[in-house]
C-alpha cells in the first residue's frame, strides 16, 4: 500500500512554486520558513496591547468556517479507511501493459463503510461514499465527475496536502497554469475535456498580458514532473486532477467548496471591521506611548529649527487629535446611555404586558389543531383525490368554483370564525344576502370597502377615503354605519385633515367588525339560510341523500298504514 | 474602550434587574410545558410525504421557492440567473424570466398570482408582471426597487400594490409598487434581517434576523410590538402559525422553535436526530406538523404539540435552501443546491 509520505507532500508544493528546486531541500526550507513566520507573528502579537490582542481573538479564524467541522469528521473516517490493517485494501492492479498504482474498487469501499459504521441500509453506505468523493477525499481515477459507484471501478485517496480543510481557495492563475501544463503532456488520455478547453480559452483571454509568465510556470512544472518515476507521476497527476475537479467542477456537478454567499459576506465584513478596529486601537496605543520627540540640538540648521516648530505644531495638533478622540469617546458614552435608556423603556413595557398562561395557550393550540386537522392535507386525505396520483386537477378546480352545491367541509368551515366566512368568496356572498334580508348589509359593505382601501396605491388613497366617508359615515350618508361618536369624530378629523392615509378608518372598521361578529354572525349561524346551505350541500354531494329520500317514503308508508 | 461612569453603571444595573424581572414573569406564565399538556392527545403518524414531482430545469443552485396563492404554481430563483414559474401539477415551466443579476437570494409570489419579485446580492428588489410580456417575450419588469445598502434577504407581497422587504442593511421597507416609492422604512434589527412572515390576517408580521432575535411588528407601526429571544445563533427563517397566534423559527443553532405571541415566550424546542443547521421552516395547514429544511440534505418534520420528531424527507443531494407550503396545505415545495425543486404531497 502506498503511504502518504513527506516526499509526495513536498513535490506538489514545489510544483506550485514553479521552480525546480531539489525536492527534499525545499521541504526543509519550507518548514523553517513557516516556523520563522510563526515566531515573528507571535512576537508581533505579544507586543500589542492586551485590548488589541483580545480584539484579534474575535476575528473569525479559518477554523470557524462553516464547512470546517464537516471536513474534520470526514477526515476522521478517511484516516480509519487508510489504516494498513483494518482499512480499505489499497493495491496496485496489473492491467494490459501497465500497472495501476494504489487503487481500490467502489464495491470494497461501500462494503467497508457498511461494516465499520454499522449502517443498516445499503444505500446509506453508497450515499456516504458519494459525499466523501464530492468533497474531494477520494476520486475515480478515470472520470471527472466526483462520485462513487458500487462496482469494480477504481478509486484513489486524495493526498492530505490537497484536502479541502486546508482552506485552499485556488486562484484562476493557478488553474490556468494547471491547464497549460496539461496541454504540454503528450499522452492522449491526458487530453483536455471540452469544458476544460473552454475554460483554458477563457483564461487565455483573461490573462493575455501575463500569459508568458503562466506559460513559463507550466513549463517548469512539467519539467519537474517528467523527472519523476512513472507510477508516482500517475498517482500525483490523478490527485492534482481530482483537486481541480473539486474546485472547478465539470458542468453538471455541484461545487461543494462554496460557502453560502450570505455567510461569507458577513464573515468578511466582520473580519474587515475587526481589523479596522485593531488598527485604530494600535494607533491610539502608539500615540499614548510614543509622544513625538522634539529635537533640541542647538547646532541644527534653520531648516531643522523650522522643522522643530512644525513638530511642535504637530504635537499641539496631535494633542488636539487626542482631545478629539477623547471627545469621540464622550458621544459614544452618550449613545450608550441612550441605547440603554431605550432598552429600559422596552423592557418596562414588556413587564406591563398581560401574558396568557402557557396552559391556556396549549389548550387553544390543541383545539385549533383538532378543528383544522381535517383540513390539513398532511393529516387527513382531502376530499378530492391527490392530483399527482389521480392525474386530474380536480382539487384546484373544485376549490375555485363558487356555485352550489358546495362541499360540506367547506360550508362547515364558515362556522369556525367570522374571518373564515369572509375569506371564502361564496361565504361572503351568502353572508351578504343574509344581511340584506336583515337590513344590516351596510356593515359588511363598509368593512369590505376599508379592506380594499388598504390595498390601494398611494395616489388613490385620498379620494377613496373621501368616498368611503361620504358613503358610510357622513351625516346624510346613503348607507349609514352605526359606530360610536368617539370613533366617528376621530375618523372625521383624520379624513378631513387633508391627508387621509389608508389606516384612518381602522378604529371604525374594528368597531364594525366586532358588531358583525357578536351580532350578525351568531344570528347567521343559527339562521335558516345557513342551515339550508349546510343541508343542501349534504344531500347533493353524497349517497346519503338518496337514502334519506328512501326513508322519507318509508315513513310515509308507515304513517299511511 | 470608554470607561463606565456612574450613570452608565446605574443604567446597566437597572437593565439587568428588568431583564431578570421579565424572565421571572415569563416563568410565572409558563405554568405548563406544551408537550405535557398535549400528552393525552392522540399520536400523529409519521410524516408520509413522498416526492410527487421533481422539477428539473435550473442549471445552478436554487436558492428560494415560494408558492402562489392558487396553491398550484410556484416560483423558484436560482444562481443561474433565472426565475422559473412552475405548474407543480404537470411539472411544466409556465414562464422563465431571465434576470439582470444572477445572485438571487429570495423570491416571492403575490397571493393573487399576478406578480413575482426577486432580489439578492444586487441590492435591489425587482418585480415582474406575470401576465404581461415585454418586447423580448419575457415577463415585463414592473419595478426595480433600489436604494438598499445591503443585500436583499427576503421579500413578501402584502397585496398587488405593496411589497415588504427585509435586507442586509438591517432595515424593513414597504414599497408602493404603483408609485415606486417607499411608504415605510425603518431600522428593524441589530443584524441582517433574514426572513419575513406575514400573519394570515395581514395585520402583523414577524421577522427573523442574524442577531438571534425574532420581532413581531404591526404593519402600520415602526416600532416592534414584541421581541423573542431564545436562539443561540442566526435565525434563518420564520413562519407564522395558521392560527396567527404563534410562529415557528429555524436557526443555524441546529434547532427549530415555536414561539407563542400571547404568552410571549418559547413553547417548543425541536432538535433533529442529526447535527446540522436549518435553513428554512414551514408549518402545515393545521399547524400540527413543523417542517424544516436542513444543511444535511433532508427535511425534518416534528409534531409541534407533542414535541416529537416524526420523520425526515430524503431526496435532495445537497443542502435544502428553502421550503414553501401551499396555502391550501396540499403540498410542500423544496429547493436545494442540487439544482432541483421537488414537490412533496
């Protein structure tokens, strides 16, 4: 089994740098440079004031990127798979005239996953292996599409250097170098795919100015490649190809390295803000600790003396800027105080709210669910057959139709609340008919008119409001609506103020709604009209109707007997 | 950092006291747990939804889906720069609308079915008329509402002339579409407003934001009526209960919660068996099922009253970005980064 040793790690790194240094040396130098950089950074950080250090700790680090945790978990599984004794068997396969190094078959992988993770369903292991491939931890050696099939096709592990948890984000220039290098290799099987050729053409246009540079890098990399052992080269080539398949997927495949752009923009904005704050703090800190030194050497030239006075001026200005920063502090304290006062007010208002007890609320939920349970398509099958199973659109057509006979369920729903009745167009019409019989139709008309007013565009609000006032609320209105004097006065003031807005009738509307609910609605539910329509829908839509006629005739016979 | 002076410390103390009092008040009202009270209710069966239609047509991730008021058509927006209006029954594309900017984050369908709106990283909300075509044959663009300082994260039609939007600059705007002007514009949250849900009676609405709170607003006012705390990370989506007295939320902290408006607190806390954040949520017609689309490619469902997990819907191959339940409760549409939209019934 081929193990991932440091040589393989270092070689691609050297390639990326585009210079043909000795492989082992480069790795050592790399490590030393990294150590130096880290030490430097640590020293820098230690020299910063503690407040800045604390702030820097809040800058989102790469480890907090949303995908990172998922990557860590996948890597744990991959490491188990790569174990020499208990992992997936990786071997070199002999085929036609060549050997295929370090591969395993798809079915072996799926079987191993099923065994070691105790997966019950067979499709789960396949799905999991597909996800591991889609995230770039293993890849098919022949295909650009990162997926796993449960058969004898060959797959290979990706080297840890290329793992997505290293936060790669490769640039287009790197991709251009890679595609260019591919064209320099003479093997037929390494030819570019269609989409890769298109990308290469596009990148050539994009980087036309520095194309020579890219070409040179590609040449250098392919030279290094040629020097390497054939088998090793096959493995590295395939791993690099898989890396690019992950970051520049072929059309039809999803790019799993992408982050939700909303989160990304927010994380970036946060980083920028924190960095800015750190910089400001550092500046302030420096100003405090390093006052500008004035030169007091008497042998200085005239220029220097002038410079001195300038420096003194600067010092004065500096102190002014320091004052300015102090003053900036004051408004921020004030703004803090204001914000705190606002919060206090909100919380006090919240305390004064009368809240309903949870037990009551729970009871209300239970009754709502039970009442509407039969209308919930997820709980009880609706009256009309499921449109996708029966292949008809009856469900939607029936809902739209408003002629009698209406289904019983629909009519019954009108008795749940006034809102339900008014929501359904045939319900509204029926209610309107009932009200006109009782000579109280103007309430409903007023309510509907105000609803329409709320939906109007701004330009028509004023004239419509005046019309409503004239029609319903004025002293000699044709359809007078009965509301209390206080609301009427309030509404009059708002309408005649010259700029009536769409909510000026709200109080009157609420009053009318309450009237309708308590008075007309309850009478409607007990009325003959409603009972008729309820029974009418029963008879005409069910077989029970016929039976009731039969029993009626039966009763007739018995009575005659 | 400015030092605390006497006034600030006194205010801070007062704030903390008030917060403690509010919490104590909440606990007084919380004299029962939702799950216990509903203990003697009949168990609801495991969710039996199956994919009835798979709508294929997008060639890039689909970010958002919304049902029309007729419960049959829905609109989806995808990163390929297209809005597609589908007939969910036949699976046909009724219209394909090419967009000027490909970064669509949110779409909305007017309840009347006459307009669709979309917006995203272009910091604009664009409204199209479904019934009128322009010279090129695509739906006519009625309005381009610009002026946002952040991306458009959610939009909802109040009616054919008013649209409400929430954006990354932490504001809520209500626009009059005929005049193309803002009617209302106010700072809503301390972070991006991520989601808006309108009450069934259209008088109030709820917003969810990345500042981990949800707020209840009256359509007419610019000050929130109530604020709900409880989530530990961004709230990704809110959805009103059909009864209008509660709402469900789904969040990045891997839980979905049910908040009640009358008792001003969190009633239900729903966790999935796995470990992934939620991107969107919806409630069934009677409010019995709570469904939430998640980052682990599946849609989880719970019994809202008994606070029990009732199943998962697996069919998508990448994270589920948005779900929408038909207004008459007959079906659920879900869209995902795997470029497909699925209708479950």
